[in-house]
C-alpha cells in the first residue's frame, strides 16, 4: 500500500530544512548501506549524528505526530531518526530492498516495516529522480511536491532513477509498525477511513458507528505487537 501525505511539512518548514541542509556536510551515502545495496547506491547524505540531521529529524518527527494519516497508515511503534539525502546530476540508487533490521544510533534496533520518503525539492527543480516502487498492484513512479511524504511497505523492491538535471533532496526513514503485515495494516487503514467518513454523517452513538469502531479496535487488538 502506497500512501501519499500532502503537505506534511509547511512551505516555511521546507524552506527551513533547505536552509539548514545548505550548510550541512554531505558524505557518500554508502556509509549507511548494506553490502548488497552499497553496490547500487550513489548519492550523498548528511551524517546521522550531525547537528543538522538531529535538528531536522526532530522537526520531521513532530510533523509526523501531527498527521492522523501517518498514524492510521503506519500504526507506528518506533520511528528511526529521519535521515537526509540528495541526488545530484548523475546520481541514482538502483533496485534494492532495505535491510530488515536497523541499529538505531544511540542504541536499540528497529524492524523496518514501513519506508518513508519526504520530498524537499519541488519537481520542477530536477529531472529524473523518481522513486520507483514495485507494489502489489504493479510498479509505481513517485515524484511529489516539496513537503509531501510517501509511505510504502519496506518489503518492496524500489529504486531512485538517475537525476539528469538539478538536485533532488529528501528525508527518508523507517517505521517499525505495531502491525508488521502490510495487508493487515491496509485493512485497518481502510476501515479507519470508512469510520471517519461514516462519523461525518452519523452521530457518534449511532449503532453502525459503534459496531464499526468496535470491530476496528478488536481487529487491532488481535494483530498488534508491542
Ligand atoms: Ni531503499
């Protein structure tokens, strides 16, 4: 399931991120890649422990906390501290699957259930640089407005096509979900959307609203792992 969250960051927040990133030190993106993906990865990243990555990572986490769509779609247990990357002309990340387990800087590990990319440059500033995701419903090419986020199952094979003009900046991170199975998360997300729409038209104590809400929570209770 691919979900787009438009305007996760406001234009002012995007501008702030870009200003901070302008002053950041950029290093070879292979520093965080596994053995296989290092061979197909050519991009730049801000070091995970840098002041800039920490400050902007906090900003992204706060934005996620404000987003009911992110909560409903990812059912987050833990979010990896957001990282920042860029693809200048000629840079690309060929097809790969993200590592299943990641060591969190500062301690602990997370299982990567959901991958997210938050676009920080508007599409007109670069050519190429599409995020290509092989989803259950076929291959999808994603290129969003600055401030928009896409989340997709970390089980998917994905790539970033070569940038041929300009520079593509983004934040990316993983989420360990309380529900690890993508098809179950999708079902819960669709049910939650259905309840939200129904509640817009019916009183909260309507028997239909009550039984749908009960079904949502009882499914969640069966599937959740914490
Ligand atoms: Ni990846």
